[in-house]
């Protein structure tokens, strides 16, 4: 949403822009729109990175699951991430 919203009509017509003229002049600046889109792009990239890490941990857990007990419901991903170190950002 943050990636596209600054360039859409939603950005031009919202409560802040319509009630605060000072905010409206700042919100219309291309630099501000670009910064908000940049935050959206970074958020999207981190989301895909985290999704890939969770899927990778899940696949590794499944490959080595022959000798382990099954993970408890809802705790499998957390356990798999904790086994890898569980910190963010992940170290290569």
C-alpha cells in the first residue's frame, strides 16, 4: 500500500490533506511521495525475505524430521527459527 498510495488519488483526498493546508503542501511534494514509496519498497522486500526464511526453515525441518518428534501446533515455525539463532536480521 505504501508503495502505490502516494501516487494515487487516495493520497490527494484524505483527512489530513483536506483539513490541514500545511500538511497538504508537504504531502504533494514528489520527494515526500518518493520517500513514502521507498519505505513501502523496503517493507515489501523485508516481508519477502522473512517469508523465504520461514519457508526455508520449514523445508529444512521437514527434511530432518524423520528422527524428531513433530512440532507442536503453532510452534513449529518459532522452534525452527530459534534453532537457527532466531535473530533478525539473519546472519549468512
